[in-house]
C-alpha cells in the first residue's frame, strides 16, 4: 500500500523591502496627499530611518513614478496576457471580456490606494513618466476596445470607446465605497461589479 503524500502549496514569497516601501508610500500618499507625507514617515512605516530609504529610491518622486508607471504597466501586461490565454483556448469575445473585467476588478478592489494616487497625483510626475503612464493606459484601452467591438459589432468605434472609459470609471470608483462598500464580502462585491460592467457594455447592443 502506497503512503499518502500530503501536498501543501508554497507560501507566497515575503515582500521585499522595496515592495514594503512602495506599499506604505502608496497608503500614506493616498491618505495625506503626496506633499503631506515626508520621507521620515514612510521610513517609520517600514521600520527604517528616512535616510535609509535612499538606498532603495532617489526620493518621493521616484516612489510615486514607480507606483503609477508600475500599475499602468501591470494592468496592460495582465490584460494582454488574459486576451492571449483566452484566445489560445479558443474563447469567444464574451469570455475574453469576462476575463478582462475580472482582472480589472481585482485591481480595483485590491489597489484602491493606487486609484486614488492616479486621480490626485498624476500631475506630480515628470513629463516623461506621465507620458509613459498615458501611453500604457491607451494601449490597455485598445485591448478592451478590440474585444468589445467584436462582441458588439453594430456599435460605432466612438460608442465603444466611450463605453469602455465609462466602465473604467465605474470599476475605479471603489475608493469611494468606504468600509461598508463590500456588499457581503469581497466575492459578492466583485460579482456585483462584474454584472454592472457587463450591463453597461451590454447597452451598446440595446
């Protein structure tokens, strides 16, 4: 008789010091504003001296740039991966769209501080970083537009583009939900947001 083998999933890797700094910087910037937070406060939040942060970042500007450029890049890369995987599996546009919506909802629920940062602090970035954020965002939008046009071929490109931006606004409203804005839990909130997004896009064929 063979012995049963117990398999356990590997624990996720602990965040690096750099990741810890970025996480706390995002939280503090979202709570108090970019100019309302000092390097010493960010350092204290991760248990190191303010000057010690300069071993990881040149300053607050560099932290903000990495946060905003980073999340724009991750959204685009994640969306492109979801489209590619769904297409390889032979999925139709409805299934691809479901995957895109699910990925954006994960971001909207788990990275609320970054949504707030983008809304309030994008203008604090250097021109080159701000242009990079905008470029990544445009590419991310185009992923959605292509999928939604395939699903709703009778809608004009302008209508589809407007609808996609409107859905982003809907999903990115999560920072305004407050502590009560989780319906009966994260899964229920995600499911509701998913239905709302599909309903908004479904209006293109009404």
